[in-house]
C-alpha cells in the first residue's frame, strides 16, 4: 500500500497481513495438527472477536482443501514433508494474510504434493492473496509465476514475465545454464 514497513516490528507486519514461511518446518512437532492451528485462534488478532465455532469451521474448510482433515488428531512429527508444508499454509491462511512469502516451499516435498501446492498458490493468488516464492528450482515455478526476479550475489540481474527471463542471455549464461534449456 505504498508504506515503508522495514522499520516495523514483526508483530505489526503480521497484523498487517504479511506472513513468512521459512524453508524449514515451523510447526510444533510434538503437538497435534489441531493444536498447531488452534494456536492461531488463541493468539492472533484476526480472531479476537470471532467465535471458536467459526474458527473451527474455517480451519476444517482449509484442512479439507489440503487433504488433511483426517490428520487433525495426529502429532505433526508423524506427517510427511508435503503434509507439514500444507499444514503450515493452513495455519498461515487462518491468520488471514494479504501477502504470503515462502522460502523454498517445495524442499523435501514429494512430486504429488508439489503439484497440489502449486495449485493452491495459484488459487490463493486468484483470491487476491499475494504470493512471493524464493526458490532455486525454477522448473517448479514456470507454470505458476507471473513475474520472476533472478538474483545473483544479492542483486536483481533480470526480471519480468517468464518468457522474458528465459530469453535473457545473461540469465541463460550465468544462472540457468544451457543444460536447463536442453531438458525443457
């Protein structure tokens, strides 16, 4: 919204709807799936004036959409990598984000779950939730990204639509390499 937020404390950024999911699992492994998401209801401002029943209905909706409803009573450390990532996204969605930033969201995730996550990210973008993905696996992003930024040594070397970035000679030579194009 045109505001500089880099001086804001993390709590204020989260309240404004900016959420970050790190590459490594941020869930509480010894707690159940239900406990991991109920924490949102207990501590997040978005649910301050809402009933527990309303929260549970929305939680069940997202768990069902992620094919996790049957895991509600399981401890998180028994879930697969893909299930954990989807649960992190459910927890994030329950915080009602405006922008969701994901670091390496496909790391340690099986191919079927990667496809499901890509579908989810596309759906969220269509719902008006901004999605920013930082990932080295360009091939996983080609089908979903609208704008791509290639960073080398911390500097943006090219940006634009996928086609522009793929056709950029500097990107071809210094980031993707010729093998990438042969495999495509």
